[in-house]
C-alpha cells in the first residue's frame, strides 16, 4: 500500500512538471509568434508621421500617406494605406516606397490612384519598392517560380544563370 501511494505521488509530481514545461513552451511560442508579427507584419510601427490624405472622387476610398524614419542610418520611406469608407473593412497597405520624403496622391478615377506617379487599381493592386506592382493576393501569397532548365528556385543562390 505504501508503494502505491508513493507511485501516486511520483505520478502527480511528473504531471506537475509536464504541465509546467507545457505552459513554458506555449508561453515561449506565443512570445516568438508575436515577435515575428511585430517585426514583419505590424503596420503601426511604420506609420510615424502622417503627411497626406486624399479621398476618391465618389468617396468610396481614402488613401493616407505616412513618412517613416527609422533612424540616422536609414533613409525615409513613404507608406500608403487604403481606407474603405463605405464598407466595414480593415485598411490595407497599398504603397511602400523607399528613399522618398513626400507623397503626392492623385485620383485618376473612382478606382485608380496615383501615388508619386505609381498608378494603382484599388483595392486590388499594391506597390512595394522591392517587387513592383502586384495584385493584393499575389503580393501576400508569394510563390517561388522554378526555372525548368536548372531546376532551382528564382532566389536560390546556387544557380548562377541569369533569369
């Protein structure tokens, strides 16, 4: 009987240790996930200085521009945000240009906007200085293209052939 109670105590201690380890792992995973989100996806940390705003002719959209200054070693960047005035939708990032300090926003028509001479069809296109103009879905679902001749990805550093 004494051995049975000792086994129960040992099992209870093991459960407590396993629960503590599980809680620690879940907490660490949550902190790391938030860190990745903050570092790569949190738009609010880039929106530092509001500099311009323009509504579409029919009032469906508003584009707001922000200047981001990340410090002495990094140039200014202009960030554009599309706001849906007539729908209850979350705003979208539609424009990111590096090494610019001003934003000139002009509406060509109800669904076409020019930001610093970059023309975008809203709400479907986005511009990122690193990749150019793309559709909203194409921008956030990046697919690596395969070069059939070398069978390696476009960004693969082993392949030395021009694409």
